[in-house]
C-alpha cells in the first residue's frame, strides 16, 4: 500500500484512525539561532510577495518532513494539513519545527487555527514581519527599482536627460517650499504692526 500517495489524496474515512504516517525524517532540519538569523535576514531583503513564497516553502518543507514525504511539492499549499495526514501529535511536531526554524513561540493549536500551509505561512509572515508603523516615503520603492535597472556601466543619454530634468524640478520645488516655510515662520513671529507693514510693502496695499 502506497501510504505517501494515499496521504496526498487523503486517507479513506475508514482507515483514517488506523493508518499512521510513514516514519518521519529528521535529517537536514534547519533550526537553531544561526538558521533563525539567516531566515530573518533573508526576509528583511524581500518584498511581501517574496516573503510569502519563502515562508510557504518553509512550511511545506517541514510538513513534508513530518509526514515522511520525500518531496515538499506534494504538500499542496491550499489543502488542509489534516487531510494530508496530520493529527494532534504530528501537528505539535510541525509546530515545534517551525518554532525552531523561525524563533517564534507558536501555539500548539497552530494547524487548527491555520489549517493549510498557505494559512500557516501568512501567520508566520504576520509574526515575523509586523506591519510598519512608520509610513514609507513616497517614491523610494520606485527609486530602488530605477537604481537596479540602471545598474550598469552605460546608461542611455535620453534617460540621463530625463533624470536631470526631474532633478531640476525637484530642486525648484524644494526651494519654493523652503521660501514658503520661511515666510510663514516670519508671519508667525511678526506683530500686528509688522504684518500690516508687510502687506503694504509686498502686496502694494495702503
């Protein structure tokens, strides 16, 4: 009887309480402080989509190891882990492995709260990379992409010209903002008589 193939397809109801998953492999488990640091650094340099894929790969790898599958790809990210053969004991083992791999303290009910590999991966992402509380400066991400695209020995002269035009506009805008801020600051500190004098002198009103 091919238990691995049966686990992928789902155990029959009559056998679900009798069949245990194949012997679990423990070799090659990435865990410990060094592995956690490597994972953290890897996630820090990735986009949200890339982090999702990395963590899903991590969950599928450990799920396959716990169930004794030789290939993590048999663990469908959107299929219930309990359907694949997990029970309360193997669910706790997977939780322990993910704790060791991520440095988190995940609950024993992890697979019951997040029943698919994709759901577990999303939960890990939320725990490992909390939402930013400080809004990012508009345009920085796009500038990073532009910098990557221009990473070479030669750049098209037309691109250089357009960048220079943009820089000129930005500098002009920054200068105008600074002038406006200077005027506003002087107005805030001015007395009523000084404000009336400013109106007479600058706006030509008497």
